[in-house]
């Protein structure tokens, strides 16, 4: 009997809790749980958790107002406002996330442009250095050819001078030989003439 009385007493005590649970379940049918779940999913996303803080606050206030609303029309109006506020949070968070991504892509693009400019400048410097070295090699080669031409010209001039000296010497010898030959002929002629005039 005591056990039956205790069970009946417990049932009576639990009856208000059961009624409150039923009321809570009925309240959850107003859509506030789904809206709260959408906000929690934003909170759980590490990329969006810190975005749209002001809009989140207003959305939570709208959900609280929805839960507190009593009349059917008040519930409907509060639900519409709460849905708009949650959608605003999602839109603002998505927009801010997209803006951050755009900023990141802009920075990455700028970095790539800077790197491309650096590489272009490095290539230009390397090409300028290559052309400078090539020009120096060409200048050295031209100087070497000029010196060789000067040496060749000097050697040719010296050879021509030697040939001129040899030719002058040979010409002088030839003249001397001819003069000697002429002198000998003259002497021979005189000798022959004197022999012809000798009466012996």
C-alpha cells in the first residue's frame, strides 16, 4: 500500500513537469528550434563563427520573441521576423566570408604580380649582363684583330723595307758591274787600238 501511495504521489508530482514538457514541445513546433539550429550551425563553423555578431544578436532576440509569443498571429509575425533575421545572419556571414576570400585572392594576385615583376626584372638583368659580356667579348675580339692587323702591317712594311734595301743594293751592284764592264770594254778598245798603231 505504501508503495502504491508513493507511486501515486510521484505521478502527481511529475504531472506538472509532464505538462511543462508538453508545453515546451508545443513551443518547439513554432519553428524556433529549427532557427536556433541554423544559428548554432553558424556558430560551429570556424570560418563564420566570428562573423555578423550584431545580426546574430538580433536574430536571437527575434527567436526569443517567437518563443515568448502567445497568440497565433503574434506567433506567425514573430516567426516571419525571426526567419528574416536568421536569413540576414546567413547572408551577412556569407557576404563577409566572400569578401574575405576576395581580399585573400587580391592579396595573392598582388603577390603573384610582384613575384612576376621580380622575375621579369631578374630576367632583364640577366639578359643585360649576357649582352654586356657578349659586347665585351666582341670588343676584345675586335681589339685583338686590330692588333694583329697592326702587327701584320708592321711586318709587311718591314719586309717591304728590307726588299727595298735589297733591291737598292742589287741595283747599285748592277750599276757598278755595268760601269766596270764599260770600263773594261773601253780599256780593251784602247789596248786594241794601241796594238793596231804599233808598227812592229
